[in-house]
């Protein structure tokens, strides 16, 4: 769903079954992700969820904040998706250790009256295992690995905080913050705060709230 610099993969890259490939090509060609309610939910919903044609249509029709043209396109997407053999399914959002977002979606051509949350839990476990293995397949030993505290320092700097302010937020001394900066500069191969922040954002090591398109959650 987003670029994965950590394994040198770009957004919309991945795997699909042969039967779904034609639909994915059509979906991408029509830029349907910009009006896809499942895509939007995957970016904001950490838990796996069910979806169905009827539920999505009801959701789109109820949302009065959607412009008319976008609503019509979104409804067309859902109906065409069902016609292509994807009547309902499950969707799972997966986030890498450096904040890269991927997803696994499974679908079926007919609606089932009962939903099994035990099966959803099993699917989620398998999806997580698959995602971890996928990330390891493209693992790069030279990709910078920041500690949690180093990422916090980098993030607060990206939010415009000075070293003294970062120290107050993290309850450590300014000298400790400067120690972390030394390590960050070495790992990112830069020689200044601004270059470190830019490099960190480029690599998706941090995403400051100011530029994050996803709404923050408590």
C-alpha cells in the first residue's frame, strides 16, 4: 500500500492469484484506490475486518461527506468488484517495523450468511507470518536500523523540536539527545539534523504528523 524502501519494493507491488490478476490490472488502471472504502479503512484500521458488497454500498450511501461524483464512482467500483467475482471477503492491514503499510485481502464470489471470527483470527495469524517472511526475503543488511529511542529523537526533530525540548519530552538530558544524534548521523550517513530528518522521512523511518495523510489515533 506504501513504498517499502527497506526491501526496495514500491507501492502496489506484491502477489495475487491468477484469477484476481485481471481485476487488479483493471482496478489500477481506473485508479479505484482513490474511491475504495476498503482501501481507506485499511489505512486507518489496525484490526482485520470483514467486508461485503451490500455493506460497502450501504456505507457509501450513508456518508453524506462524499461528493456526488466520488460516491457514484465508489458505488461503481463495488458493483464491478462483485461482478468480477469478489462479492465479500476479509482485509488485513500489516505494518513493517519502520512503518511501511501492506495488506492482504481475500475474497469469495458468493456471500455466506454466517461469519466465523475464529477463521478471521486464523487468517490474520497466517497473514502476519506470510508478511514477516516476505519482508525477510528482501532484507537488506545495509538498511539503517534505528533503536526506538533514536526514532523518537528523529521524529520529534521532524516535528520541529529543539534538542532541549526533545530532552524534556523524553525526560533525558540534552547531552543524551546529542549522543543519540551521533548514532543517528552514523547510521543514516549524514552530518546534520536537517539531513537526518529528510533521510528518515525518505526511508519511512519516521512520519511526522504534519505530513502523515493518515489520521492519528489515541
